[in-house]
């Protein structure tokens, strides 16, 4: 059944601001949102859309403060529009609205496809935040069509958040910043190298004030063509963290296309539950704190179509 716009205005006409958070795979969107949620006591609703059938990012956010609504049917921009409508309906059903809604978009989502939901009953667009990993820009290893996707995200942003600056040298960081300035010369930039919770960061992230002109935003036509494949891979059992990293290095041999993203929680023999995050050539394994432990998951693997 197709989504239908409600014929009433909830909350006596009040409109709740929505901040969309975009950025390519592995840029650090969830980390930034989790930092904000840890530092605020405001009632904030969080909608999470991740590629694949397992919303690993949603599992992380659910351990934090705030409400999380999981969208599980792939990329919101092309295959889950109806599910997005149901998610917003769930918020509208509340007697008391949240102060703010944060929508974390899939790393492969096109922001222009999601922004029209901010025009639906009860909501208003506050802005689009795009998280940019400096090493992804500095490396210059992204295929041209993915680089174009990243450029489009940066150009559309109302606020840019720079991450991973510690992974490149000073010159590469300078070149990346110069490229960002060229792509979006008038867009504010927040350096998250020391975290999102420096003085004023929270207010800047959630109070952009809607720089975009009002009125309806055109929704582009859907497309059946996507540069990404999404795979679900069973997590290996009985490995140490070192052996797990070796297994991840060999995972490419099992996957069609070039792997650009791997994420999941794996039970290792020496560190216990371990969060796995692979972005391009970057591989991170982090022990999950005892207070935050949840069951292990399969691995979500995103690859580029060959």
C-alpha cells in the first residue's frame, strides 16, 4: 500500500524540525550522532536507514539516549520510501512530539531523495548535515562515479562535519580542506577531530535554521541501477582478533565487486564481542564495552559493482 499524507496537522499545528545526516560509507555518521545523544537531555527521535537486512548502526544507536526507529528494507532513497512514511507516522502518533528528529541516511543514499519528507505534516526541514571522512577525499582511490556521489553530497550540505583527520598527514588534510572549500565555499565546516561535543557544536548541528528555500522539493525519479551490491556474510567463529583481521583481508576473494564497507559485531576468543568496521583500505576492530554488549551479528558487506 502506498504512503498517503495524513489529512490532519498533529500537535496543534506545531512543526518539529528535521536534521538529515548524510555522508559516504564509513564517514562516521553514527559516531557523530551517538556523541550528540550522549550530551543532550532533549527528547530527540532518531530514524536510522542502513543498507542491507541487518541495521548494525541502529543497534549501536539503540544503546544510546533517544528513540530509534529502524528502517530495514535497504536504501531509503530508492526502495523504502513507503517504510519512511510509516516511520514518520509512528512519530506523529505520539501525544507529545520530540524536540527534534534526526534522520541518519544510508551511506549510498542521495540526500535529494529524502529531503521531501521534511515537507510532510508536522515536520519542517532544519538542514542537511554531511559527514566527510578526510582520508576518503585525500586518498583519491574512490572510483569516479562514487567520487561524484561524494561531491554531490558535499555540495548539497548545510553543514559539513570533517572526520578522520588523524588518519592523514598535514598536507593531505590541507588539500582535502581546500577541495571541500572549492566544492562548498559558503557552507559552514565543523571539525570533529576532537569530537562533536566541543562548545557550541551541539547547537550548530541541530539548529541550522533551514537555509533552504521553502516550498516543495522535487523528488527525482527512482532508478533500478545502483553502483553497490549488499551482501550478508556469516561472522567467523573461534578466531582471535588478529586472526579475524587476517580473515577480513581475505574476504574480498568471496565477494563480487570491490569491497568498500564491512560492518558487524563478532565474538572473538581473546577480546569477546568486537565491533568490525572496514572502509576501503581502513580496517578497525574495537572491543565492545561490557555495559553495551548485545548479541553478535552477521557482517554487512557493501561492494561496488564490477
